[in-house]
C-alpha cells in the first residue's frame, strides 16, 4: 500500500511538497511512480510520473498544463517520491494520490488512471487565503 503525506492548507502563490512511500517497507526505488489529483466533481487527472531507478534513471513526465510549476523527484535512501508544486492556485485544490503498477517505465499512458493497480489513500490539498 502507498501512503501520501504533506497535504494541508496552502496560501495562493505558495509551494507545497507531497511525499509518497510504501506503508510496509517495500522499496519504491525500482518502480515508476505517478501522481494524480482529483478535484470535487472532476475526473482524476495525471500530474506527473517518474520512472524507476532500474529503467531510464528517473526520467520525469509532467502534465502539459502544469509542467512549469511541477517537480517530481526520488529519494532513493528514504525510498520515497516527492511532488513539489510552486505558485499554487485555488484550482490546485484537490486530493492528491500517488500510484504505481510495479513497472519500471512510465509509458505513453502514464497519465491514465486505469493503468495503475496500486494507489494511496490520497492527501487533501486546499489552496486558500
């Protein structure tokens, strides 16, 4: 099971950093990890993906509409994957999820939620003044 952390209330213009880890001590280092978000009344949206250490050395992929404000990275020592969003806007308010299908590469369909079998419970991010 995956576990997200780092959500909460953020002021517009600020930054947030979310983290994803495996709850049972399993290492995420080898596998591609994606981030999704889901706002109320909207479909789950692919935000980013980082490939596993066994593949292309951590290649990253981002949503076109968000890529200028995003950074996803991997801490191999801590066995976690982080997502940083800068210059947050109220439209970034959503539940954020990390996901994996236990494969190394992100693939061309990385932003499709149905491609992933393993999900965290999500962490709420609210952007408001």
